[in-house]
C-alpha cells in the first residue's frame, strides 16, 4: 500500500515538482468521496485516484501547467451518466477538485503530517485555496496545526484566522471529513475580503497485518474493514492468499513468513495478528514482531502451546518482557469456538486496543 503522504515526502526530498489534486466537494453520485487524492509527478506517473476516466485525464493535463506556472486552481466537473458509467453508476454528479503545486517549501509540513499519521497523532492541514478568488502567488499558504496547538508552516493571514482554524481542529478530528472554510474580513480597510481555506483532518489509519490466510482470517478480514482498519493479508500460499478469498483486503502479500517483514512497514499504528497454520510459522513471525513498534501483537493458540513457544524463544535470546506485550491467546475471552466467533473476539480486542492507545 502506497501512502500518498509518504510519497509526497519522498518526491519532495528528491527536489522534484509535484501537483496534488484533492476532491473538495461532491454532489450526487461521483465515483469518489470528498478527500480523495491524486498525486501527479513531473515524469507523468501518478499515485492515488479521484475516480478514473476522463476526470483524471483532464486533471493530469492541467497538472502539467500547474507544475510549470506554480499556480493552483479549482477545477469543476459536471459528470454525465455516460462518464459515470465507467464506475458502474447511473446518475450524474458534480465534483470540485483543488489542484495545487507542491514544492520544497512544503517538505517540512508534509514530514510532520506523515509523522503524525505514522505515530497516531492528529491535527488539521490548512491550505489557502484562494484570496479574493485568486490562488496566492507566494509562499505561506499551508500549515499543519496539531491537536496540541503546535504548528508547522505559515499562512500569513493574521492571528484571528489561525485562531478560527484552531477552533475547528477538535471537531474535524472527530468527523474526519474535510471542509472548505470561507472567511470574510471584518477589518476596515481589509487587505483581503474573502478567503477560502481547505481544512483536512489528519489522523493515523491503523493497519491490521493478518499473518495466515486460513478460515479464521477469511472471517476476520471483512470484520476488520467494517470497523475502519486497513487490512493486509500475508501467507506463503497463493492458493489461500488471493483476491478471490479476500476481496476486501487493502493488500495481499504472498511471501515466506520470515521474509514478509521486508515488504511491510510496521509502526506505532500497526496491529499484528498471527493466525497461521502451525507452531513453526507462529514462532518465526512472533520473533520478528516483538522487535517492531507495533501497537498490538496477538497470536492464536492454546495456553500450553504458547508457553512452549515462549520458552523456546527465550532460550533463543528473546527477552521475556518483549513477549509480555503479546496478547496470547488472542482475542477477548467470550468462550469462542467457531472461526466466526474467534474473529469477533479478535476484532473486539483490536477495537479496545485502538481506543486505549490511539485515541
């Protein structure tokens, strides 16, 4: 899974120009929700999606001009039923897309945004869309304001504006929906009359990495998605780890278990679920899992099996205190027996841990 904010940081660190398209308003049955993003690089490659088809083609073309002249704009699309047919929809809709150039002056801000998402932080990314109908032709159009009040970047719009934005941080953090704030100046004479500011809530999107693609995982993956986690399923057998069995997974990795950690990024908002088909695989995964910064590690198995596995790992040099953070047997104790019941018990524990550690 390519995180679009991580990709922004990567490209800006390479000092390459970028254009970022964000859906800021949607009316009707447009294919993607407000907040969807589409990143266009100078070499023409892209990350993310705002619905595909002719909309992305038009945005891609306009992005080349935006990167060239450094001026952002709002693109307005009125979609017909024929255009929407690509997404399986039958009625029309309107979308507004804010297309902005990103340069080195945004790097520090996006580093903080990426760090907050990775470490479970939160805040609001504020970007000036227009001043009196025009995109601002100078730096100081973007700032990241954390829930704590700490700020990275500048808006150059005055203390009153920043206070109004800060008042929205907690509310947007709860709704997790972006908004366009319109402010009219009350000063006489004003240096500006009307501002449009895009306010985007920034928060971590915890990922559950499910090791093992058996019967329990099949029941677990859709439940995990329903309670708003990302899901990655990992197994060494493609016959089990595939899109037919896990259509809702954000990512499916077919790999030897001990090598899978080289293909994923485990951080403070990651949840590791170990439900493989055997003690040997569980031990291989657990030994690597306890060395990560994962928010949660859970492993299936009887108490006797777990004690034996722990004993073997400590003999191999794994500290006992590292194993003490593992939830084993996995899940809340609801006397579960079937794969469906076990999946419910695991999801309940994931929710509990998310609330207590990432709130």
